[in-house]
C-alpha cells in the first residue's frame, strides 16, 4: 500500500513510526513543512509541498482540523483523501473518494503509542475504499470499527470528557499537592484504581465519594478549602451532577 503522509504533529509522527516499520506499507512522501531534513533515517522523502504521483493508494492527512478542507482541495480530484480527525465530518473532504481514519487515543510528544491497543474508527464515501482503510488498520495491528460521522462526533466528545477534562482535574489536584508540600505520587494509586475498576464495573457503579453519599459536611469543608473560583464552580457542578445521576 502506497501512502502520502501529510502532517508531522503528534499524531503524524506516531503514524509515521507505525507505518514505516511495516514492510507491506510504503510512505512515498511525508509532508513536514517545519523539517530541515530532506529524508528520514528510513529514507522517506520529507517535503514541504506535495508532488503528484500516480498509483497512490491514499493521502493521509494528520493536520489541524481547520486545515483539512484547504489541503484536501489542493490534492488531485481523483485521489483517495483521508483525514484523521475525530470531530470533523467526512464532507469536509470534497473528493469523491474521501475517508476517515481516526485513531481513538491521546497523543503526546516523547511517548510512543502501541497501535495494537488503539481502536481505529473508519468511514468512507465509497464502500470499496473502506477495505483500504481496514487493511491499513490491520497492518498496524489496530482493531477497526465502522463509525459514521455523527457517531464519531459524539465519540470525540466522549473522549474529550474522559481524557482532556480528566487531565485538567489531575492538574488541579497537582496544584493542591504542590501548594501543600505534598508529592503528587501519593495520588497515583487512586488514579490507577479509578481506571482499572472500570474493567469490571460500569462508571455508574464505580462512583464513590461525598457527593454520592450526600455528605454535606465534607462537601462544605471542601468548598471552604478551595481558593480558586473556577475550581469551586467545577466542584459544585460535579457534585450536583453526580447527585442527579444517582437519582436516575
């Protein structure tokens, strides 16, 4: 399978690493406008502008959401163009052959991801192109799921809630620890347990804490301890939401 990879951000770098190691996949060019190299250590040409090639299986876009439409419009009309964004509809790509290859994971610099542990959500305008996307997922050893645009947008929302919002709470907790001369490492066992118990319990059944117990004394004490108005608001909103959910 011949691929032109467009974008060298966090996801682009991770996909490059996963693809280039597979002998059945070939990256013809890698668009990285910030790179000073003309080739990677594996010999893949690094370019600042995409050239025209025949017999390319797909153009894989790992760029910012706002760039998808512009970049896809600059590519050949007959090409199979695929984006990798969770919250962008398939219709953003104007080519008749358009697709989505969305790895459902959080990507960070200096951390290599094992794609065999990542679900890939795929969608395409042309049914036969779905086979290409599933083969790509198979080659990098990912599990693959047919997910349409509406489902993917909701899935992306859910992912933001459990990843980005949760990580913000970790940041707030880290600040509390820092301000009170406590090591954040003390919280790591409970963080680990919070996620591990979801292997056997539903999120509803896993809920614990003063909110679900309606422990007003502890809740009010916490609110007095919180100095940040934003964190105080978050605490109140989460407490009320947990209590309302428990009534269902």
